[in-house]
C-alpha cells in the first residue's frame, strides 16, 4: 500500500489566492477545476476537507475503498474530549453537517476522477446512501443516508438584540454592511462582493452580481442602508482605494484594499462582544431579515426572490420562524372547525 500524506500549499500573487495544492496531481487538478467554478471560500473549504480526509485515510485516491470511507466516518464521529458533548444533539464527535460537507467534498472529487477516466479510479468509493430496507429499492434513491443531518431551525436576533448590535458598531462602513444583511438579507459574500457601480441610490436598489450558484439579482434595500453608505463614502472610504469594491479596509497596511471575510467577521464579533450578545453571525442577520419580512406580511415568493433562493423549499423555513404565522393559521382553522361543530363537540370544548 502506498502511503500518502497531503500537504496544503497556497499560492498567493498580488495579495490574491491563485493556486491551492495538496501534493498529488489528481487532487491538484481537481482543485483547479473547483477554482474555475466556485467561490474562493468554497475552494478553500473543499481543499481543507480533502486534506483532512486523506490525512486520515493515508492513501492516494486510486487506492481508496468504501471501507476507508466508513473508517473515516467513524473517526469523525469519535469523541473530541473527555465528557465533551454538544448541547444541540448530545453527540461527542463533529457536527453532522460538518461531516456531511466533508463527505460531499470527497464524493465530488471521486466523481470528477471517475469522469476523467485516467486516474485509476473506476468507481466512486463514497456511496450516496445505504440500500433501503424495502425490496426492490435502488441504492441512493430512498435509501438510508450515510450521515443524517438534523433539520433544526436557524436562530434569529430579537429586536432588542438588533438594537444593541447596531448601537455597538463604530463606523458608517460597519453600519452599512450590517444593514445590508439585516434589512436587505444579503449574504456575507454578497456584501463583500458589492462594487460601486452595483448601487442604484436613486431607486434604492442593489445589483447582486455574485450571488450563490452564480445567480444574479436586483434587490431593494431600505433607505437606512443608503444613508449609511453615503456617510461611509463621504467620510471614511479612502480616496486612494485600489479597488472598486464598496467595502474596503480603513486602517493599517491594507488600507484601501477590499475587505475580506475574516475582516467582516472580526467587525461583527467585536460589536457582538461590546453589545454583550451571546450570538450574532452574518447568516443570523440574514435569517432575522427574512423572518421579520415574513412577519410583516411579505409573500413567500417575494422573499424567495429577495433571498436569491433557487427553490422555494429553502424559503419555507421562514414560515416556521415567523412568530405569528402558525398561530394565525391555527386560530383561523380552529374557528372554522368550531363554527361547524355540533353540540357534542362544543360540550367537550367547554
């Protein structure tokens, strides 16, 4: 058996990430393939997932078998510390979503190698699922998934928490970024991807050129966002900025360069700590936005368009997050049932 130990090497040119390698031709070719069709964060995540997988397996791609995949899953589920468990599900290993993402990255690699046909890989060693219990069911269709991820509702911020967070922001730039997520529902990458030409101040709209999955859209955003943008552009954004990205670094050696994801996270983490909040992430701001819009009566289809969801199934979660939707629907139905009820049912209800 050939021993393979991956080594993640990044190639940076002009301050931008250009290449990622793991020390194996097949893996490096696949990462170049991913780079051409995915965002930088996705590219980095896939590289990290593959590094972890092959570090555990210790084999080159052509020698990986399904047994290696199951051993990898067992290693990921293993306890990470004595008596340490997650409060959400009581498990001691990595979160199911993390394991599922890593498995997806590995499955994607082998699908690529099988399609190429020149890497010594004839079959994908990562099964889509186990065979279903019912006779005649096809593997991968209605079978048992290797990783069962919990369907949990995302957390949103209360109005009091939102006010505390916004009040803890120190610059107009930071207020504009948070407002874009909180009132426009933009993703973190969409905020950072905004260019000066994407803002239509007169119509209070923004062109999202770098949406998830390559989907572009035009979305309205509250005037509060454009007020903050105006203050930022007038008073804070360096005149010598070297990029047309809207949001740039304000201080230090990178002053005038495009703000990174880590930079935005640092801004939000600092404001959260100053506000004394237990949580406040970019995605929670986005969830908060659409939950409030739904509570205010915005149609689900309109929220789907605002969010940039490919399927309305992704948008339906805000029906459950909106506090009054289920209650109103239940009371309306219950009143209709009561109106049709006979004396026996009315007696029981009393």
